[in-house]
């Protein structure tokens, strides 16, 4: 019987890329996201790779909905062997102008939701003496940038949560790691590139190298396929001694 991986925020962008790599490797996938056609997206991935899928549009800012989502996943796909906390949001503003509701939402989705999902799957993983928890943090879990107070605080917190989870999980065969990407090549980011090019009267190539990837020493976006492949590796037996880490995939950004 194939193992089941639950991936939050998995109907678009990074999460969908990760889901596709797990599906390619034969895992059953529990999808979650805000896309109105999320169920169709999940079904299409399942059909393409011949794996079982489940979709929930649970609002991860609501602990009761997270608990319901976990229960529905177990009912439809069986035990949750691997948890990938990927869902997130961003807002950019100076500290003195940062909207309180945006601060609360960013901390709630990027950090608190990952705590709730971890708490709900942890007992089962301990009972089975096996589990993998992979938190998609950010290079901003390691370094800071101006105007991103909530996001940087949440991602630093997620790296800290990862370390505690790794320590508590170690006696029970549970690993926990944080993946810390720089700028990732997603439709959302490509849209930002086009907007910046128009705003600054630059070519898209110039925007990518000089604006978007100014802190990447390697002037390339991170691919969602690469992040997915890393997550599949972290879920494997080869990674059983990799735990409590924050792995940068950032083109050398955090080396500076």
C-alpha cells in the first residue's frame, strides 16, 4: 500500500509542484487550497500519475477546519505518513504601517497552521514509529528583508518549530526539516516580473537579474520540480538521519 502525503496549499505554485513530484513517485496525495477548481486539479494529478487523491478547501486559519481536514484525509486515504506544510501568504509594508489584520493572518497561516497540522498527525506517527514532517519555510526563515516583518517572523518561527518537532520526534522515527527557498518560478512570480518590467521600463530578463534575483548569487529562479524532488528525498529512508535542519535552496542568497 502506498504512503499518503498531506500537502497544504497544494493546488497552485510551489505546493502543486511538490504534489506532482510525490505523485510521480507513487504517493497518495491529500490536496488543499483555495482554488475553486481544486478538486479537479487534484483529480487530474491523480489520473496523470495513477495515484489516489483527496481534496479539501479547508480554511487553515480555522483550527476546527484543519482538524476536519485531517480526519477526512485519514478516512479517504488512510494514515498520514508525510506532512508538508506549504500554505502561506505575504504582505509588504513598513512596520509602522503594517495592518494588524495582515500580521495576524500571516502568522496564522504561515506558522500557527503548521503547528495545528503537526499536532494532529504527531500521535499517529509516534504510534507507528515513523513519520516525515517537511515545512516549506523560506530564505526569510534564515535572513531578513525590509518591509516583511510578519513573513520573516513567521518563517523564522517555522524554522524554530521544525527544530523542536525534530527533537521530540527523534525517538519515534519521525524527522522534521524546513526547506528554505529563495525566489521560486511560479505563475504568480512571473506575473510580478511582467508588472515590474512595465513599471521600470526594463526587459523581463533585466528585471529577473537586477530586481527579483538581486540577492541570488546564481541568477536563476528555483524550480518547483527541484523543491518537490528535495521533499521526496527528505521523505525517503535515505534521509532518516537528516532532521532538525533548515535547508536553503536560494542560489547562494544566505551565504552572503
